[in-house]
C-alpha cells in the first residue's frame, strides 16, 4: 500500500514537472489568441483570418463556400 502511494506521488511529481517545463513551449503568437471558427460544410476548425465569410456563413475554402449555398 505504501508502495502504491509512493508511485502515485512520483507520477504526480512528474506530471507537475512536465507541465512546468512545457508551459513556455507554446509560442504566444497571434495564432493562439485568434478566434477559431468552423467551416459549415466539413466542420473543420480554422482561424478566423483564414476562413471565408459569406453572408454570415463561414467556410474553410472557396469550394465549400460554393457548396454551402
Ligand atoms: Zn470546409
């Protein structure tokens, strides 16, 4: 039983250490802060700046925009 607790504590320690070291990894670029939108045809998520907006509808590419109408 004590052994199990030790393993659990060890695992938590590793997880916390991992979180701390990986925190600085994702670059705080505009991409992360950017709004994500979803194509109405294929349901793929993409940043708003890359999406095609047409009459209040959102599409990932021109082909899907034409298909959505
Ligand atoms: Zn699409």
